[in-house]
């Protein structure tokens, strides 16, 4: 039923639960798992000295989040690919799902972190509103 599963992770504690679901579905369905970690750079520091070092650190952490997730899923015998991509999370996840031909999106859910997120909706809500493929939202 699912040949390619997109696993959207952010490196927080919920990532572990998402990876457990990815492991289960990947094994049960014999599916390829594509991990994506979307991150956004802090634009309010662009003019500050050391901004390039901050950008490098963000990119290194994002890459590490993906590599750790890949290693975990590869160790349990799954076929895995993954990328860290700069950009708005919901947009990145949706574009990657289209690009890789995902049959299922796994994404976490958390409570809104601020008023803007409460009014505009969480990343998981944005994904649910804009995709036509199944989405499993993991609390």
C-alpha cells in the first residue's frame, strides 16, 4: 500500500516517536523511507558579525539530525534517504513529498508555540490542509 514514506522530523523529542512509526510502516510495507528536516535561518541577525558562523552551525545541526535518523532506520534494515532543507517547514515537506512520490507523510504535532502559530496553524495542520496523500500526525 505504501511504497515511499516521507518522514518529517525536527530533531525534538517527538522525532523518536515518528521514527518508531517509520520503522513499523517501513518494515510492514517494505517501503522506502525518505527523511526530511526543514529548518529556517534566523533572519534578524543577518547584519551582525558572526552571522555566517551561525548559519554554518544551523546547517551542521540540521544535517546531523537527518544523519542520526538515517542511521537509526538503516540499522533496523530499512532503505532510507534523507535531506536537510532550508525553508518554511510545511512548504518543504509538501514539495519533498511531491518530489519523491511519497504515498504517506509522517509528521509530529505539538501545541502552538505562539499566537502566530495559533492563528495560522501548525505545520502539521498546514500539511493536512494542502496535501492529497495520507498523513499520519503523531502526538
